[in-house]
C-alpha cells in the first residue's frame, strides 16, 4: 500500500486555507432551534430534495434557502442545485442560520479566558488548531483532525471538520464540496477522510466495510494488560442517551477490537489497536469492559479513568493513526497516516 503524501502548498492554497480559517471561526456554538431534520437517502440536489420533503410551494422553499435557514451537515446553504449525497443531514432552522456577526467562537472563548484569568475549557477552545491536510487530490481530502473538534456539527455546535473542509474547498474557487465518508469522536484526533466526488462517495459508502482494509488507532489506557496482545469481542448497543454499552450477542452488534501493547510503565499502557468495523465508541467501550479505560474518558472511564483535566495528556487518550482503503474503481490501495502524538509515548514511558 502506498501512503498518501502531503502536497506542497502554493500561495493560492495558503490563502484559501487562511480564508477558511476565518470563516470556520465564525461558526457559532449557540443552540439553534430547528423545525425539521432529514437524512438524505440517495444523491439529489438541495432544492429538489426539499420540495419532496417540506410539503411547501417552490417559492416558500426558495425563501428558506435564500434566507439562510437550510443547513447541510451544519453549514448554511443557499445554492439551489447544491449536490446532496447519501447520509447528508438537512436541518431547517427557525431563524437565519448564517454565520454569526461580531465575536467569533474562538475570540469569545479567548475573551472569557482573559476575564477569568485562568486556563480552562474556554482557553482550550481558543487555542484549538485547524486540521492539517494529510492528502488531497481530485477525489479525496484527508484531514488530521485535532482533539476537541467535531467531525460533523451537533445540535448546538456548528464548528466542525466538515465545516472547515467545505470552506477550504470553496475558497479554492472550484465547484467542489466535501462528502462525509466516516466520523471519529470529537475528543479523538487523527485521520478523517472526505470524498470530493459524489459518485466515488456513493460507491465507498455502499461498500465501506468491504473497502476499508485497515482502521488503526493508538490509545493510552489505565493500568497494564496481563496479556500483552489479544482480541476483545463485544456486542454493542446504544441507549436513548446515546451511550454505548455491552450486551448479549443476541441483542447487540458484534465488534472486534484487537490490541497490542507498545509501551507500559505499571501505571499506563500505550496500545496499538485495530478494529474490523467502526462501531460508535467501540474502543472506549471495549477498554472499559477490559478494566483498562482510556485515560481522559469522562464518558466511559468510570472511577478508574483520569479526566481530561487531571490526566497527563489533558485530553482523551485516543488517536486515529491510519485509515487504509481500496479504491472502488481502480482497486488501488490507499493509506492515510497521522503521526501518533509524542505525548502518548511519553506518558507510557518508564517511570
């Protein structure tokens, strides 16, 4: 397999990224009220899709679009013929959902941090780096997502890797958009891939699990494993509060988590992990079930886990290091790699 190589930046490329930086920072965190939400079942255009779903006149639907009340994956879209792909999320906002004027999310966080005179969550948000580009060609845009950034918008937070990818592509001056292929948790860093071609996106999404050849992560967990390598088989289910937990084989989806100890010091272990299918929160739940929760995991760690505030990493100890997939047309194997943060190795070094 060949590793995707970073392209050299041109001045135009740098300028487009800087413009994307400014636009992305304007994405707000205020909770937005929505009147409707739809998941796109197949490729379509935005206006035609809304006409089928909204049960309103063409003029009314056009007014929603021109009024900035229609969001695609958290980004306000006004283009009538904007191309939609399978699994895109469409929301209709009660009010105009364009970017907020005035203080940006990052500026607001920084100002609050100054007022409080301490380093806290607001300061961290202000310092959140933009994703680096791991690989880009006519068909793919692959980002190195930092911890703390959503893959795609949530109900009350629109700043996301998708938002930044869209801004970056638009500022390049070409008629391109980012199509969501997969997601990684907000507090997980590492490889996040988007398609830039709608037909390629459809082929990949239809056969994602068959085409993905490798999903590799590195994680820092509490304690040490008696077996230095092994396989954890879980059956996972999600409750109404969006928490994933282990159930019987009859009631859950099978998830295989293979691990190998890379470094340990009695207190922490650094593991290399591969998963067969990308179940939601799979690694975090598997490590909790094994009695060695991921450090910095407030959601699944329980009493054994260190919180992001008191852990040596100051974040969740999980990093998506490699995504390898087979091109559905050419059959070429593509491997996208994000270096493991140095602090992961340092935390598990000998005491």
